[in-house]
C-alpha cells in the first residue's frame, strides 16, 4: 500500500477463527510479527477468539483490534470495547468511535485528528473528511480524553507532556506514543468499520503502518548453531546469513509441493542452494513465488521479512528450518496441538484403495495436526484431528480435491491415561539363542509425577555403573515408547514418573535394544498395579439463546455430563458458559438447533483433560 509518497509491503495471512483449526493459527502466529484481531460488533468476544488471543499473547506479538460489521443488527462498539478489556485482560485504546450503528452506520470519528470520516460511495472507496457533527462533539471529547489518559497511564514521559500546560501535545507525539505502547504490548489500538463494504479499511491499513513494527524494528532472531548447539542471534537484514522457517506445506495440482517460508534474515534467489537443517540435505531453489490468494507471482528475490513459497523442496515439513549450507542454524519450531477426536475411514470402492493411501500421506503433509494410523486390533484406518468440524472439512477435501468417496465410522474420543500410584518393580530379560544372547536387568519405581506436568520425568539413580551409562538412554527410550499405550485401553499416558534404582548387565549378552525391551515389558507388567485412571478432553462451551429456552438448554447440558460455570445476559440473550466432556458433544450443534427451533448459537474450545468417573469407563471404552 502507499501512504503519502512511501510504499509499504504488507504480508497478510488470514486464519480461521474456529478452535478446530488451532494449528493454522499457531503456525501463522509463529511467523508473524503482528496481529489484527477482528471482532464482530454484534457477537463480540467469543470463546474461540479468546483462545486465538492468548495464543498471540504467548508469542508476545503486537496487536491491533478491528471491530467489524458495524452495520449489522445488534452492533455495539462500546460493548465490544468493554469485552476486550474484561474478557481478554487487555487495555483497549479506542482511536475511533463510530458515527451511528446498524443500518445508520455512516462513518467514524478519528479521535487523534478530531475529524469525521465518511464513505461517500456504496463500496467505501472514497473517504470524505468533515468536521465532527455537533451531536457527537461531547462523546468525542469524552473518548479523546480517555485516549490521552490511557496513554499517560502507560508511559511516564507522555504523562509529563500531557499534564504540562506549557507543552503542546501534538498529533506526532500521540502517534509516537501509541506506536511505542502498542509494540511494548501495554495497550491495543482499536478501530472499527464494515469490511464487507470496505468502510474503515483504509484507516486500518494506515494504523498497521503507523503502529505495528516492521521486520527491521523487531528484536534479533534467536537461533541455535546446528553444529555446536550454541545459542546465537541473527540480524533481520539482507546482508546477514540466510535463515527461514517453513510454516506450512501445500500440495498444488500443477506445481507440486509448495513450502511456505518466512525469511528471517539474509536473502535468497532462484538458483541458490539452501539446507534443510532437520534432514541435513541441501537443495537448489528453482522458483520463488509470492502468494496472492489463489494466484502465484514469481519473484526474483526473497528478502528478510518476506513470506514466500518455494518449489522443489521434496522433504519439507511444517517447522523445518532452512538456512545457508555454510552456516546451518536452527530456529524455534512450531507447536502442533495433539488431536482429541478420531474416526475410522475407508474408501467406498476397492479401486480407490491405492490412491487413498497416497492422499492420506498428502493431507498429513499439509496439516500436521492430522494423524493417520492403523488400529492394531481391527485393522481399520483411523484419522485423528482437533474436532468434528476439522475432520468433516478434511474428508470433504478428500472427496472434492481427489475424487475419493469415503465411508466413515462414528467419531471417537482420543482418551488419555494417568497413573495414580507409585509401584516398585524388577524386570529381567534373559534369553539364549545360541551365540550372543539377550540380557537386561532393571529395578525401577513407576507412578504419577508430583509436579503434575505432562510427559515423562525420568530420574537415573544408578550408582557404581550397575547398568553401564551407554544403556541408560535405551531404558528411558523404552519407557517413553511404552507411554504410547496405557494399561487401561492402550491410550497414550498423559504423564509418568520413572526412577531407575538398580540393575545389572552382562558383558557379552547385553545390548541397548535389550534394555529398551526390558523397560517396555516392565511397564506392561506393572502398569495395572499403578491404579491407572482414564482421562477425557473437556470442552468449554458457550451457548447464546433467548430466555424462553433457558430450561431446555440447562437440562441438555446436565444430560451431557456438563457443568454450567456461568450464565450472563447480553443484548437480551442468555449466555451459558459450561464445561462438557467432548464425548458428549458429538452432534451438539444440530441437537441444539432442534431444541431451540434454531434460535441458539454454540461455540466450543478445548478446556482441559479431566478424570473419567469410574462408573463411566466401561460405557466410554468399547
């Protein structure tokens, strides 16, 4: 975009807001410098919005808010402003207030320049600047003062300027203070409009340029030297050594595999050789593309700060670091959420069997939050994902993009298990097969972690070399692999603590593999005596409906083993917040529509894992 005589290049990534597509948000946030959070002026801050917001908080990136759909029935700019403050624990800084709302939404008042902006044509391409209408002057004065006071509270320097009657608070000083406070995360600028009619978009773009950081204003990139493991910093400049992160892989029908890359330092051109640090392989870049929605534009160079697509990278995966072969560096990877729901799938016709496997491999490359596995007992192919909608969209893609019709079973919950009691055990493996045999002997304690953190805590208390040091990692590996199948129903263990106490080895017959096997066998032998419990994912559910349906909604939540945590009222609608086990939410959307004659909306996000009541275990595990 152009502002004055300057030209600015803005890389935009649009992500879904639904919680089922959390991986899209996560990998986008990992490579972005800033966020524009879009809120509906009518429905405000929803549960999935909270989830995305706190994902952005985790990455520590600057944010601007845009309250959209000001022309929609029920639009309330000031109510959403308050929700940003209360629900997101943020400090919103209104830079504008709307002129009217719903079908009377005409424009906005810029609180900094103190001018009224009107869009004079149907699609908002022409902006007309006018004086503030008389009936809005009191409100403008009130919110202009709030803006100045909020800035003064966030910055001591501005406080001194604002309350010094001899100094003039110029627009330039205000712009600078907003930029500083925004980039430090002290407050969040808020604008509004109606994007569908292009009203308010131009001031939003100006705010992106004015307040959000450009790549060269960001701190140096933290990385690790792939050879030494030493922590290092890279300048975000073109003359620095090249580094970039693959944040998404797309399989295109015509161009093959496209690796979406954020370039953090240095630059690349077609013909350059770069290294995939994960695989250690080097490859030659054939083409560099700029993505524009569904179109691609070849570019001659990719510079620090750019987001581009590369062709010809065979083994690229989400989270891979690419760098100069002369100086391989490893960037922080991308966190992939664990799937919570799975469904058995198969092609409807035997003719599609071969291509079915290839397609499943492709969709896993594109979306690493999908897991495809084979059920050992039934031989079924299981597809796991982040929610019902996530799986539905994936299966629809397979049908539309690859022409494969699929039979699917009922969705199943991805349960987890946890141990509740610590038990001591000795496991001895001793076999002779003629020649070199197998021998491993370990004594260990196994049980729950005291710090309640996920994953395995492994403590080695072997003394005097009873088990040679080179075999200890194999013991740990064996227990880690054993965690993938718990003692109740073969579900992954949420957490576990293992203390290796004693053991012995044979000078000829002991091998690393033997100690892996002993650890796995020991876990299987002793697992059930550790009093394992089943854990299930629990969803936070928000339901909005009218007063008339309060009774049926409450009864339905209780029927689903849910627990209501709050009931509020907003714009004449009841808002229920509840925690409901995922197993009870299948088909919830259609059931709720039936119960409320279509006069309810529902949104869900994963809250936590909780213990399944003992009386429910046999019902849930089939």
